[in-house]
């Protein structure tokens, strides 16, 4: 059984580096990772906020947000 994971980012250099280091490093047999570019998918901003995401890049695993670094706040993406 895989655990759902969502990697939210905005496409900035900090986000791209975090994606390469964290999101793609998760074991695909344990985690089903969805990558969401919030700069291109603004309709998903509310979803990210619902998980408690305050800034990107952030990784949500099993409905728990993990803020990796600070690239942009959710408010900056609106």
C-alpha cells in the first residue's frame, strides 16, 4: 500500500532544488507522489492551505505538511 504525498512548489530555484532532492527521492513503492506547480495551478492554492501549507516548497505526506525551505509564501502566489 502506498501513502499519498503531494509536493507543492512555485517553480523557483529553491523549489526545483527541493523537488530534485526530496520529492523524487521518496521510495515509489511506499509513496505515490504528485507534484503540483501552484504558479500554474492556482486553483489548488486553497487545497494546499487546507493541508496547512504556508509556503513552498512543501511536501504533504499523509495530510501533514512539511515545509522544506522558503521559496514563496502562499500569499505571494495569489
